[in-house]
C-alpha cells in the first residue's frame, strides 16, 4: 500500500512537471499532497504513532484542500496568467526527467545504507526533491514557482515520514505554520506587485 | 479447449459493443439520447449489404489490404492472457510479437490510405506513421517491465503469474507501467486527446482520413479491425494490470473479465468527455510522457526494486 502511494506521489509530481495550465497544476499539487497525507496516515497507523496520524490529517486538510484553494482565489484576485508554458521544452524535459531520476536513484545509494527499514523511499523522496526544483526552474511565472516550492516541502515531508518514522510533532507543526506564513507573504508580494505596476 | 475458443468468440462479439458503449456513455454525459449498444452490429450488417466502390487509380492493394488489416489483429486475439485459471493454452509470445503484429496491421492500413491516391489518405497515413512510431517503443518498454515483475517474458504466462502472485512489493513500478499503458491505449486506438473518431473534419482526422475512400464490405472489415484493436488493448490492460478474479469457474471468471473490460471502456469515455483534442504537434509530448513512465517503471524496478 505504501509502495502504491509513493508511486502515485511521484507520478502526480511528474505529471505536474508537464502541465501548462495553472489550475491543472494546482489540481496535481493537491493530489500530490493527498497521497502524501494518506501515506502518513498509513505509516502512522502501522507503527502506532499518533503524532504522525495528526500530521497526516493536517496535511490533507491544509495542503490538499486549503492551500490550492487559497492559491486559486489569489490567482483569480490578481488575474495571474492561467497559461504557464514551461521555458524548458517538453521534448527536453522528456530526456531530463528520467536522467534526474536515474541520477538521484544512484546518488541516494550511500544514504540508503544508513537508513533502517525500506531504503527505496529515501531515493524516491530525494528524486522528488530534485523534480520539484526542476518545476521551479522551468517556469517564469510566479504561481508555478510557488507550487514548486510547496512540492519541495512535500518531498521533505515524505523524507521525514518514511526515512525516520516521523519528525517530532513540534517541528511538523512549525513547518505547517511556516507554509501558511509563506502563503500570506506571497499574497503581500502579489499585492505590492499590483500596486507598483 | 472450449473455454479458450469461447473466450475468443466472446471477445469478438464484445468488440463492437464496447465501442458503442463508449459512445453511449459519452452521449449520456453530454445530455444526448444515447445510442443503442447494438449499433455496431447494425452498422456492420448495413455495410455488408452495400456495394463497394473502388477508386479508378487504386491497385490490387485496396482489395487485399482490408483483410490484411484485420487478420494480424485476429491472430493477436489468440495470444492474449487467459481469463481463467487452468487455461487450455497459455501463449509464449512476448512484447515484440504483439507489437509487431499490431504494427503489421497499421502498415496495411497506411498502405490502404496511400493507395487510393487521394490527398487525405496520404495525409492520414503520414500522421498514423508519426504516431505509431512513437507508440511502439513505449509499448515494448511497458510490456517488458510488466513481464519482469511477473517473471516471464511471455505475455500470457505473465498474466497468469501476476494473478497467482500479485506484485505487492513492486507496486510503484507497476503503477507507472499502468499509467504508461493507459496512455498508449488511448493513443493507439485514436481516442480523443490524440484523434477524434467521430468527426470528418479534414484538418484533425487521422484514422478517418485513411479510410475515406473505402466503402461497403471493405469498410465493415476496417471498422471491425478498429473495434478488435480496442478489445485487444482493453483485455491486455485487464489481464496485466487488473489481475484478479481469475480463480473462479470459467463462467464466473468470464463475467468478471467482461466487467473489467467495461470498466476500462468507461474510464476511456470519461476521459474523452473531460479533455480536449490535442494539436497534432502536441501529441509527441503526450507519448513522451508515456515513454517517461515506461522507462521510469523499468528503472524503479531495476535500481530500487520498488
């Protein structure tokens, strides 16, 4: 089950890399966070960790529902361009994405010996970290860059969940509040941009 | 033996119904009155009664090609994964054979388009060549990746192995292979993001452009070939990616299998309603995503074993 969810996580991230429309991108991000939350719930119920169950629930509520909705309303409010063509052409991305994946799978090999439990998850979360970096790089517009930043946070959460059996509750909550603050800052930035222009 | 032959007969009989089913679901979702599920049979019998006109420029290819379009597909029907346990015949053919037979059928379809010397036929043939050249590598990669997980290169035996031992530990790469194969199913059958089977709009059509000049019983053969192709892909999907419910008696297993086929058709119909047709030069991107997922499935299996 965890393998299935982790596959779905990577699949939604790769699909997000190839989307050219903003709302579709937000949809894939929301699906990505949903699989992440379900993964945390599954792992948490297996190892009997209440803190992880709570953070999985918060992930679904916040990242899968609230943040995409807020971003959508923000993009409507500031009339962001809904077409977000990547600056890296799709035919190059098709070469680049498998190259990144192969590279990170081998890159994560030394790290995986240090981790007890299933080592594949570390490799997949590091590769999704790099893929979200690519998502930030390949777009010029601000909205997909924000989504790339948020997916990077998702990848780190995945790393924390699967490799270490969950970060301390306090750290998780801090990260969630950070994310909300980031959205507020983005709102302010967009507002200033509109006032100045 | 009887079960094996009955399966093939069942697939042949289901083929027109599945395409009509997709059309009916789409019409219902668009608030139209849906067509009957038997519309495929009605079209077939109507076309058989019509006379067939052949262009003056056409050579013997036009008379031979419709049979050669259909026959490789009929051959593939015999090699599909069995639908129930203890099957009479489990085929040994691998990804290359199945892809090659499908490509042979496509080759004669392209010849048929070129032979009538109309400009639409040539255009349709070149587009079909363009798309099927991109479909083949992804399809071979996908089926090989699934065969690796199943532990057998033969497609039929792979289906049996998957039903016997579902690859729980390889779920991630299995999922990638399934995504890739579903994109291929859509592309190769000319469904909406790639080709719209219902219009005769000259700029967008691919499959219809090749068969514009064909009429009568020949057209009936080509239409049958299209529906058989869909049923091949749907049952490959059902056999390789939905491998459950096979250890019942033959009638029950066949019923479950038919339900799976209709589920695949329903998924295609819902996808068709919800997406717009891609521009022709955007189609390589979609197929590129299929190749990425197929490759990803292989490397996830090899490097990570996940």
